[in-house]
C-alpha cells in the first residue's frame, strides 16, 4: 500500500475541531503543574473521540496522521528500532512499500522521538501521527517480532510450571499460538526476562491495561493492552498460571509460578490487588540464572562496593560466632550481598545452612531450606530445626517476628555465625526494630557484631554520559556547596539507545555500616538516643549511605540527581 502523503489531513466536517495556541498553552501549564503528560491533558481538555483528536492534532502540528487500518498494512522495522524500544517510546518505525522508513508516533510533544529519528534515520524518511492505542494494538499483533529480538535467552524451551501441570513455551510456540491472550502474556514474560526486569506491573485503567517493567529500579512503561475485556483476560491468565481463584475479584490474592530456561528456574511471585477498574497484578522475578551465567562464584567484589566496605564486611565474616544484620528496602540487594559473603566463607570445612522465602539462588555445598507456610514450615520453626542439624554458619532470609528474632539471637550466642536481613531504613532503625520486638537488649547487643545497610544506585551510561555543571539550586537541594564539591567529576547521561534513553546503565551497591564496640553495646543496651548513637558511631569511623553515594558522584560513576533519589540529604 502506498504511504499517505506527508501533508496535513483536512477531512470534511472536522474543520470546526481545532487545537488553538491558547489551548496548547493551557494544557502545557496543567501538565507541568500536575506532572502529567502534555498529550493526555490536551486530549482530556478537548473531550473528543480519539480519532477526531488525532486528526485535530495532525492539523495543529502539520504532521500527517494514519488510522488503524492503514497502520496494519505497514511492515515493522524492528531492525531499526527494536520491539522493546518501540514499547518504551510508544512509537515504531515501519517501512512503506517503496522501502522508505517512517516514524509513527502518538505524542508530537515528546521531542526525544523526533530527535532519535534525526540522528538514526537516513533521509528521506516520513513521520506520521497515530493514536496511542492503535500503536499498542499494532505491536501486540506482531508475531515476527520475537524472531527479530536479539535474545540473550536463545531458542531454548521455556517451561511454565504450576501445581496442575507443565506448559512449554518457546519462541516458535509464542508466534504459533492461536490464543491472543496466551500469546500476549507469554510475550510479556519473555520480554521481561530478556530485559532483566525485576518486576512486571499490569495496571488496569478505564481504557484497558498498562504494562510496565521495573528496570534498574525504575518503572518504565513498555506498552498497553487496550480494552477492559482484554485486561480482565490477561489477569485471569496470570491467575491460572499461579493457581489462584479466577472467580474471586474482590480481595487480594498471592501466588507464584516458575519459568525454567537453560536448566535454571526463574520464580514469579504474583500479587493480585482489586482496584476501581478491575484488578492489578505485580509479578516479581527472582532470576536464578544470573549467578550461573557469571561463569564464576559470586563474590563481594562483584557488587560494585568500594574497597573499604568490602574489607570491613570480610572482617565481620571472619568472626567465629555472632550476628551480622543486613538491612534495606525490598530490591536493595540484601540477599545477593549475603550470598556473596556466604560464598567467600564457604571453604567446605563448615556446615552452612540457610532458610529462605524463597530460595533465590542455588549455592554449591550449602543446605538451603525454602519456607513453606502452607505446610507449617515458618522461619521460626525451620530455624529451630536447623540448630539441631549441627550448623556452623546460618543464614536467615528475613526476621519478621519476635520468635524468629529471639531464636536467631540465641543461635548467635551459642557459637554460630548468623547472617540475616531485616527491613529498615538505616542501621540505627534496625536497633529500634529488634528492641520493639521484645528482644532482650543485653542478649541482642552481646550477639550483634555488625550492622550493614545498603541501597542500589544507577550508574551513568558509559555511551552517553558527559560532564556537566550542576545548578546552584541542585547543589542546595543536595546539601552541598561549591567549596565542598571542588574536585568532583560531575557527569550525567544524556540518554541513548544503549541505556533506553534513561542516561543510566546498570547499578552499584552503596553501603552504610556500623561495627559494634563495647561503648556502643553499652549505649544500645541502656537505650540511649539515636543522636548519641550516631555521634559515637561517627567517632568509631562509621560511614553513612550518603557519604558512600557521594563517592560515586565524585568519581563520575553516577549523577547527583540519582543519589538524591536514593539517599537522604541530611
């Protein structure tokens, strides 16, 4: 089919629908004040059907528009702009019958797409407007895109495992499946694995479902499934995989299923939550392949920590007994840090036992016990049994209650080295958590040898990061002065294809640590104030999360904006 002429559309009967400069200014001000998309605000203010709005936008911006039927006749050019990038940018590159590339986009105010076209498409090329839902529908119907993805997973079969049986999914099976909902869900899972996402968010709204992946700790919209019926069917498919009740839509449900690939398993932990538009789903990926694919045993040096922090943690792990507490929010890498520490102390001469929910990675030579609440195997019950199994070193995946805390403390006092995690904001909040659980403060301080808090910060993209001078307002927001930042190598990513336009690629851990001495133990046991504890910790050489993060800014590895997002300025 011939490409539409690159001229503004002027259809009869629609000339009265116009986007005026005043309306554009009003929409822009509202979008800036409310932190919303300019296009979404403009469509809301217009209050017209989608197709009429696209045509009015075409006339106002002088970009030609294409409808859904025309769009379906184009061939995708995923070799120019990958499928994942199309989903992220909400645009696509197609080829006309004449072989001319064309950029089709929904938001003419999103300058990064037009800038990308200027930098990556060789003239002549075309530019067309299309409805956002039409672009999403076009992408969801592409069967060949799976073969166009440069997949790190290869063409091995993917196996979805639940209690009712096993279903095999491969690239060929996805493209051949006749059920569009099964195909869509399988593609969502496959792409999340390829992009190394940590979570999948399926959010329902008035028009259907929005698909987001958490990449490097940040939610990125990857596409949409228009239509409320389709959204309900996608959630039902997730429920079937997770062995949940598909008829129950009024209360939250939790479940899990597995994907097996390359002889390794990826756990999907599923949370279904009712909303005003139906149900939302969040799937957390626990990828056990990541250690095996390193081709080596995970070590503390693989986490990106500075040498001082690594040396300190190693010194703590050489203690014959005691408790090492690692804290941080969900997704901050606590378990990975403990695995790295266990690998370093695993010489084969000690009996190392872990109890986890779930077992995320398999550690050679280590007895790993998964928690099973349905069968009555809790952290507390499992930990009691572990103590009868002649352990030398124990890892408790998470301390959630008083009983588990008390048993862990007793284990540390009776000659075992105990590694464990607790959810808290910093090392001083951990102390309060244990004391509020009712644990005896003298036993707790006697058992505790070190506290470790960590966060993951995104590092600047090596392809597009460049030097920049921070504005005075940014320095003030960061609690810094020009004198304090003398010698800093400020850098920030501009955004490119390598980093998906974010300016960041990969993450590193930053840590805050506190090694207990007799003075600190006495102060904790006597319940001294946090201010006094912080002053004493500073005297003993303790480093804060903020100080560790600023080191990365100083060396140009991350940006000031990123550490402000992750750590407190005070």
